[in-house]
C-alpha cells in the first residue's frame, strides 16, 4: 500500500475516534437535556462518516475492490440523523416543556406539540419538573 | 395524463430505487439491474396513494450548490460543537430557544430546512407551529439569538426558496 | 501505522460505548435514554466497520447496514410510543 494512503487512512481513523468519543463525552458532560441532544447527533455522524471513508479507501488501496456499501451506510446515517434528533426533541418538548417555557411562534397560534386536536395517548409528564400552566 | 405518467407516477423515485438496489447488491450485473428496474416500477405504483403530488423543482441546478454549502457547514458544525463540549464550562454556555418564522410553504422544502438546521452548527429543530409558519430551534450556545435566526434565513431558506418556490 | 490508528479508534469507541451505557442507566429524562441508545447503535456500527478493516474483510458491511436500519426503526418506535401511546395507528 502506498504511504500516502496509509497516512490518510490513519488520519481519518484518528479523527473518527476523536469525534466519536467527544460525541459520547458530551452526552455525559452537558447539564441540560436539550443541550445533550446536540453532542451525539452531530459528532457521531462525522465520526462514523470518517470511519466509512477510511474503510472505503482501505479496501480500494489494499484489495483493489470498490465497495458501495460504505456509501450506502453513510448516506443512510446522514438521512436518518436529523429525523432521530427531531423525534427526540419532540419527546422532550412533549414531556418536559409547557407553552409558557418556550418562545411564542406568532400571535394566535401554538406549537404543534401543544395544539394537537386529538389528545395523544402517550406518556404525559413523567417527571413534574416544570409547573403546570 | 399520459401513458408515461401512468406507468411511472414518480420517475425520479423509480430511478433512485433502481440505483439504490444496484448499490445494495454491490455488483453491476444484468440481473441486479433488471430487478432494480422491477422495483422502480412496482414500488411507486404500490405506494402512489401516499404520494399525493410531486413537488416542482424550479431550479434543480441549485441543489448541487446547496449540498456543498451544507456539507461544508456540517464539518464546521462538528468542530465547533466539539470545541464547545470540551472547553466551554456550563456556566459560560448560553443555550436558548429561538423561533424562526418561515416564508417557505412547500412541505418538502420545510422538511429539508428542518433537516439542515439539525445538521449544522449547534442548532436542532424541535417543533413546528400548528399553522406551519414558524419553526422552533434550540441553540447549544448562542450569545446573539437574532444573528442565528438571520443566518438560517439568509443562508438556507433563501437558497431553498430559489430551489422549490 | 494503520494498526496503531485502529487501536486508538477502538479505544475511543469502546470508551464512548461505556459512557453511553452510563447515560442509559442514569437517565434522568426518558429522551436521554433514547438518545443514548441511538448513540450506542451508531458507535456499534463504527466498531463493526473498524473490525472489518482490522480483519480486512467486507462481510461486516451487511451486518452494520442492518444494524443502522434496525437502530433507526427502534428509535423512532420508542419516540412514537412516548409521543402517541402507540407505534402504528
């Protein structure tokens, strides 16, 4: 294997390890729940993305076979990461926020979590940490 | 409605399905291509009831520019978030909620904008207002919330307006 | 050189998995536990691919792709259950 390929792959692996660790470290370190959501969803996508690029480079340079699977995995992760983050944020808003604790969207309307026409049967307010309005 | 549209209700979806199938099989052989084509024919036809109408792209060439901008911002976002996590104490950090009023009206465009906000520097989109005219964004560290809102509007929403509307 | 980088990455992701496990156990909010589980899935995918590089075989890609899909579906199912009280309506 050429030296430049080896250096690039090693660099990508180190970057990936660093970001993967920082993402999970942020999950432990940050104090409030919404901030914790930022750390893994961002840092991990770059971490896994670097691992996948490194793997693709490795298989091309070491064995001469081009594989599309890494591309598919990273595409899938990049498409699903915002959806997962949005869902978890909605769970947090649903369980722990009231209309008074959030900024208003505009006069006369409310956020979709609070304005649902059919009452949700989901878990309501597991931990009463904010006063009910 | 022409015969072509009757057979292919969503041509782009058919092409994407076929290409994804060939990439999943990971070999470019004739039977993979044929089966991908069958999937591209059958799946849009079976699910056509759930795709009410296709969004019209006004300016498809802008998509490439938008993707490049977003990819660059994802890399920057990761570095910024990593620095905040590692070196900023919780007392110095200013997390906040901001409301971004939307001028976009196409559901697909709003979906793309929400995804983009989640992937870029220190912001997560959390909720949509009941009438769909504003989006709730949480910032990891925003000393100046108005600047974040203006950046979202000028950097992403303006480009999406040009693509979709 | 690649071997050392691989060992470093293995250590990072192993530690990351332990940190996630701590967050799954302690909570305090339900959304934290779901988030930690989702991060565990992503870290496990990274570990699988790293193991594939170490053994220089491509058989782990199918496994990691299935892992990615099942992880996404299960996270969405947890969230939907908490939001709506049912997964399929």
